[in-house]
C-alpha cells in the first residue's frame, strides 16, 4: 500500500452466502502486507559450470496476505464467523481474490489475519 492510501479499506466476505459474513476493515498501514509477488523460479547447476534457470511465471496462488487492524469486539466476531467458512473473498484496490483464512489472532489491541490466496477472481 502506498502512503497516500491511509484511508484504504479491504473487504473480506464468505465465498458462499452468509448474511453476516462480510466486513470492510481499515488496515494498519505499517503492519499490512498485501503488495508482494514472486516468480516461480528454479536454478539447476550444469556440468559446464553454468546454470539453467527455469521460469514458471507467477500466479496469484503464490501470494499470502497479512492484514492487521485495530481490535474491536464486533470486528473480531465477524472475522471469526468468516474464518469458519471454507473459502473467502478478499477485495482490494488491486483485485478480488479467492482464498482461505489461514490464521486469525488478536493481541495487544490488534487483529492479525493471514490469508492464503488461491486465485485472482478478476482475470
């Protein structure tokens, strides 16, 4: 996230219908990591002293989002409900993603959310 996006929000929702299964959260700028991607690369040493680099490209499924927000009981309760679902939808200014909520924790007045992304729903 850029510094200009301090008013930025992230939407989380149950992938299947749940009347109470959605929330917009204001992430903590310094503790949220959603802007990371890497390529599927492997390097093999060759007998002539060189290397071969195989590039498998990149995909949304290689990404993991780490989101932090201020803790409130209503936010915690909604997120616990969303975490009980098999799949969730994550909406950012970049795209909408399908993923699984891997970890949800609350400590020192902050909620942290770790989401493994499966796919980019906008491509």
